[in-house]
């Protein structure tokens, strides 16, 4: 089996790829530009029991998604599942945004889900699963989060609309919203590593479950959604946040 993880060389995407490595074997790590991070991520996935393939692609464009899927097809291993974790970080208000940058970010954070599934539709078969990594920010506005939150909200709507077209083919599509974890994306959003750690610490103190989010919280959920046990789960966005966003 082959699993494509976009944004799979860093942060949440990499944590998911490591989790899936020993179970699914061949993991395609799609990334935008950081070759060194891709090489390091592939080594981590291989060490976790997988067989990593890295593919550089801009999934924020139709052409990038078509090229990514074409490369996977060229490799001749097929494609079983997709975990779409890639995102563009552009911290901005809506009215203060550079609209060209905002549009590009929303395309990557939202429309790219459709681009990817559209390109891969002939490779996905009965039992395949698509999991979109979303955010509670898609539903709960916060400062400077608009380009990411609006894009994620758009993709959540795409998830629901695609159910009607994918379910008859035996293909599932769902979303997972992880809790706040310390990643390079969070650091870029809040202004650096120190600020990111302070935000994560504050989130841990206020979490109804009394702790910070762990990689296993969301990665195990993705693993389940890819499994045959989740055959009847369709069009859902499942939060793994410890209650944040639901309580307080």
C-alpha cells in the first residue's frame, strides 16, 4: 500500500507519516521547497519501518497537484490513501491583507484539497481514504489567522461535498483537527520559537483535559480513519483537542 502525506516532511505531517510508516510501508512525502528537511524526514520514516519517497511539488496549484500524482503513478506503486497536511502560513487580518498573497494562501490551504483529489481520482479505489488536516481556526476566528482559517473552512466544505461523489466508489473522506502543537508553522504564525512555546504552554494550562496536545492524539485518529474499521465514517471533521473549542 502507498500513502501520500502532503506537508509530510515537517510538523504534524511528519508525525503522521512516522505513525503510518510501519503499518503502510510506502509513504510518499510531498513537500514544497526545503530539501534538507525532506531528506531528514525520509530518514525518520525509514527508521520507523517505512519506505519513504520524497516528491517536491506545489500543491497550491492545479499543475503542482497533477504533477505530484503523475510522479506517484510513474513510480508504479499505486496510491491507496491521501493525508493532506500541507499549508501556507500567512499571518494577517482580512482587511489588512495583501489580497494576492491572501488568495494564494487560501488556494493552498483550501482549494488544494479539491485539486489533489481531482488529480488522484482514477488511482483511488474501494477502501481508499482521504484525510484532510484542518484546524479549529476554521470555525473559531482568531487574530491574524484568517488566511489559514478561511482556507481550512473552505476545505471542510469541500470534504462534505465530495462525500456524494466518493462514497459510491467506496472512497472515504474526512477531516481531523489537531490541538495546538509546537511546529515551525505555529512559530511562523506567532513570531518565533519562543513565542510559540509560550502559546503552547498557555494552551496546555487552559485545556479542559489538563495537558498539551501530543502527536499521538491526532496521528492515531488519522490511522483509524485510514483503516477498514472506519469504512462507514464519511464527511466528518473530528477534533482531537482535549475539549478546547468545545469547552472554554
